C-alpha cells in the first residue's frame, strides 16, 4: 500500500542531495506514523515526489534549471507490527514496500530524463513542463496501483517475485 504526495513548484527551494539510488527502507527509520486501525493493510509507505525549476527568458530563449526529489515521509508511513508473525514475514513485507520506493525513484529518474532533455519555447515552457510532468506522474501512479493489484499487496508471492525482477531491471537501466 502506498500514499503519494506530489508537489510542484516554480522555484524549488530545498537543496536536495543528488540521489543515485533509491532510499533503502528501514522499519525503525521510515515508519514512524500511527497505523490506521481501520485500514485492512499491514503497512503504508507515504511517498513524496517533487520537482521544480528556475527559469530565465532572454532574447526569446528560455534557460531552465530543474530540481527533482523523491523521498519517504516517515511521519505518515506506518505498519502494524501485531500482524507480522516473524522476521521472515517482516522482511518480505518490507521488500514489498521497498518496491513502492523503487518505483518512486524511477519516477524521479524518468522525470529528470524527460524534462531536462525536452525542447521548450519561451512562449509556453510552463505549460509544456506541466504537461510532461503530469504525464510522467500519471504513468507512475498507475504503475504503483498495478504493482499493488498484481501482487495483491504482497500476498501473491509469484507476482511479487516477477515485480521485484521487473523493478530491478528498470533500476539497472538507470545505472
């Protein structure tokens, strides 16, 4: 299970450390929120993706500097420890949640690739950036949903293994 927070700003004020790998999840570090007792799920990872840019227009040409950030919000991420029977189950569930984080990282990498390489005109660069960004976010939002549906939120072990391999291959393509 995942929750997405997507933020966009015309000026990205947070100085982010370059991310070359996805965040490695840890139950104690990344899951500090209060569990939703009404939820049927055992865990929820709250994902954050932000992008922004600084722009300058001169002589009808636009100069852009982009910033991208993918993260986990530990205060809104949680798990129900009472539903986990042993270390093997806990590790398996963390692996499933790591899949969400890895997909969020892939969202960041694709946004970097597409938005930085796109051609922009001084007249409509803001609209173009928004359309491209929205399209990439929608693609990965759908991929996150597909991941949970096909793995049945980690319950389908064969599908989980297939997704693990698929995500690993996508991550390799960015290294």
